[in-house]
C-alpha cells in the first residue's frame, strides 16, 4: 500500500491539532538532516500586494490603533493592534491559533488577565492575529490548497513582515522585534514557523505541545481508559487526592488494571482523572475521518485478525458495541441541540481560537443541521463516538461520524455537509460504534523508534513490536501537514516552551521529547537559546474556565511572563529563569519538590492541616492550616495567599503578604460545622515585579488537604 496514494485519497479531514492536509506523505519519523532552505516573506510573490481596509483608533479593551487588511488575490486576513507611541517598546506579539481561524478573535475576549490585546500592550508590544491564510473546513479538509505551507507559516510570516512596515511608519526607529506563541495545534504551527523561516520571529513560546507521535495516539489510549474504567474512576480519583491511599489500582480487575497501567505509562497525568466526565473525544472528533480514510483496513483487521484486541478478546466489547438499525425521524439544528442539552453552546464567541475551542462554529450556523432524531430509541449503551451508516435514500452507503447518542437522538461529528443536507425522514440508518471501539488500541499498532520510551510497553525484549503494525505511522503525516515539517529542534532565535503537568490532551512528556531534539541540535548552546517551563495543576486549555477551580490553575499568566522574558532575553541578553527541574518515571513527568530545585517561574505551594494532608474531626471543631508559598529563583515575589476551605473554588479569604517576599509562610484556622468531606486549598500567587495590583503575569499554584467532618 503506497503511502502517497493513501494520503492523496484519504486524509481529507483536518486533525484536532490544526491540520491543513497535504497531498504527499511524510517520512515515518524525523531524522537529522542537512538544514533546509529557510523561508523569507520578503520576496514571496503570493503576498506581494498587502492592503488595509480598516484603520481607526479604539478604546477597548485599552487604547489602541486597529488596522485590518489582507493580501490581494489571497484569503489571508490580518488584524494589528498598535499601542499609543508612548507605550510602544519596539516589539510585537503574535498569537497562532490551533487551526487557521479568524483574525478578529481577540476582540471578543473580555478585558482582564486573559485579554491578548491588553496584555500585549501592557508589555510594550503591538499585537498581531491572522486567519492563518483562510479558515479550514474541518469536515472537508483542505485538499484544495495548492500549497499547505500557506497555512503552516507563510500567511502568518507575511502578515508579521507587513506589520513591521506599518510600525516603522507609525513609530519610527529600528526594526521591531517579533515573538510568536501558540498552543496545541498552534504549538505545532509555532514551532514549524520558527524552524522553517528566517528573519520573521526572533523568538517563540509554543505551549502544551505534542510530539510527532501525538496523533491519534494520545486520544486513542484515553478513549480506551474512559470506557473500560468509567465505573472505577471515583475510586481512582480518591486514591490520588490529598490524604488518599495513593494506590489507584486498588479494587480493579486484572483487565482494568492493565488498561490503567497502559495509559499511565503512556504519560497520562494520573491526578487529572478528576475530569473524566467531560473529557469526551476532544480532538479525536476532528481527526477520525482522516485516520479512517488513511488506514481503512484497520477496522476489519481489528475484529478478524490475531494480534488485535477485537479478535483476541471480543468479550471486552460485548456490552458496549452497538449496531442499531432504525430510520430518521427529523433533523436537529445546532440551536435545538443546545436547548435540549445535547450539546453546550458551540457558538459562544468569546473563547474562539483557544486550544480547546478552536473548532466551534460561528454564530450564523445556529440553524445548521447537526444531528437527527431517530424513529426509535437506541438501547442504552456507553457511546463515545460512532457512525451513522445510511442504507437507503439519496446518500445510501454514506457513513457520517457521530459524537453523541442519547435515546432517540444522535449528534454528528465532522461530517460531509452535502450528505447531511440530503438525508430525509424515513431514510434507513444504522448507528454503529465498531470503528470507534477499534480505535481504542490503535496506538499499539503504531510503535515508533526507541526515542519514544512510552511505547516500550509494546515492545518485546529484543525491541520489536508485540502487536501487528500498520503499514505506516500516521502521527508524522499529520504533524508535517500542520507545521510544514516534522519538529527537528533546529531553529534560529530563542524559545521558551510552556507545558502543563496535568495536561490530558498533550501528555507532558512530549515537551521533554522536543527539548531533547533541541539539545541534539544546539549542543552547548542549548541553555543560551531554550527553556522548558512546566506549570503544575494546569490543564490543556488556554481559555477562561470555571472547571474544577479548586483543583486547577490557568497557565495563561505563565505565557504572558514568558513573552516578556523572551523579549528581555533577545533584546537585552537577560537570561530568563532556568528550565523546570523534573524527571520522567515510566511516562510520568515528576517535578522537583521545592522551589529552589524546581526552578521555572511558578511558585511552589505546600499546605498542611493539623500537620498532615488529612484530618478527621467532629462537626463544630476548628482546625489549623499552615502553608508555604515559595517563588523559584529570579521569578519575582509572592503577591497573594488565598484560601478555599470548602473546596468549591471560591478563594475568598486571604492572608496578608509582606511586599517583595520570596517566600510566605501563612497560617489560619477554620471551623467546620457540617459533616462531609472537604478538600481545602491554599492558592499562592506570584508576580514578577511583585505588583499585587497588576492583572497580568499573576502566576498561581495550589496546595490542598482533606478534611473529614463526622
């Protein structure tokens, strides 16, 4: 089976990490090679005719000059946000979205610490955002693109180059320094941008990044665990909570334990299972179509050939496999699905373009058909994804991806809109999740080179794979399509990678994997050009969220500080704080315990109740809490100590902090009157200038304990 032919015919669905599909397969794994010719937008005829169609001063979220435009003959559009001259310090920050999207996303963000325009201008930079060359239709893919490097980096590079011309006209002076940042799929595109260009960006901050083997494997292994362990997660979570047993395997059957061990060794952060109810398919919803078309034979092999779990142990799937025949009763629109509670509002604008929200539809699609009501209800079954197989009517034989099955209703995933329009009431259909069950162990049949240690569990002692292998590794194909090349670790400029220790989409070890590629290429210059900072208690998303506020913190302030530190590093030669100290133990990234050992820029918070991490008391009793907030060397000062006694995420009570303190020791007492189990928390906040009033760069971490009230 020829890879190039498969790719031309098959990979037409954009992947979750931001995929403009290419018409040529990539090599199965990155190998060191001679440095390629680097792209410069200066002489690119495709972007030779920039234009401006809006140029005006605005006051929200802060005073700025707004410039909107594009390039004639292209779909590329840009927005520039220039601060008043007295605030400008000679640089720009440019955000790169996970998928090519919209050039006006930042305008919809609320004012405050998450606002990209405000935080950029506060750092003396003008802000750039683009549509990445033209929004990708995730249902259709982008085979229409004559050159996928346009969305990978050329559109962003050309916009950055033109912004410099306008900046020089407005401010005078010398060439503005430029810094790009992007997460998840935007992290691939950010790395690809600096690895493939010259003279555009002086440094970058890619965040929550994947490796060349992330897709689809980081999702498939999680899908398996979500299904098999769905009834055991409460015990697993409790074991990993403060004051828990520490043994998440207690009470599991041998098969369940093997599934949990498999995903733990693949790098899933075990403390992040608290969110199992809302994880869902996540990015796999967008990449399934491409995987299915690139390797269609897998789904038959899974159920019929030795070495595949569906054939060897069909009993593992019996109660969850559904092949339900029925007919279509009526269409369901997006707005109706939201009203019925079948989906959250997918048209909320304020969070568009984030790493967890890059696939939302625009508001004008509220009346778009997103699912169907069926003539009869399906049997109750665990359903994380499947297909609607049409067996009569105008699109007989068509398969449409399903994301939801609820009684007599199904919601579609990324599916062919023309086929959806032709489905009518009375058409015969089958709801079938066989392929999605098969995908749960796809990673076992995608064993890469030995530099991917998390796959060692699928190797024999001689290093050969335990399970049958597919004809090609899909991960590198998707990554090359996204970023224009496979990550090599070879770039000009400086880089700070920000990763999250609780990231359940981009497993944390992948940032270390990329750091090793950089080290191979930079050698003794590694510390002069690269940093890796992990954020504890942080997830994948960069959008404002209330999810589990008692457990997690946002890493967005880390990004803000990283951009400022990157600018000082490039422009003044001021080295940023050292990379985070950590070790990797069977796929798990374990950060050093103290601030002095951990480094990075996040404070380390410890909390004790009555001297331990757990206490049992009678109702009406008062307990004492003691905590420490310590800031790593060179990372600023403590500016706040906030308490949440009930574990609700409401950190309303504070303790006074001495201004400029590098470490704060705080104590407090609280009385519990009602029986129950409470996870009390201390949230420590640091800020580089030690400014408690600044809304930006307020870097948080948590300490938590368990209080059982009888």
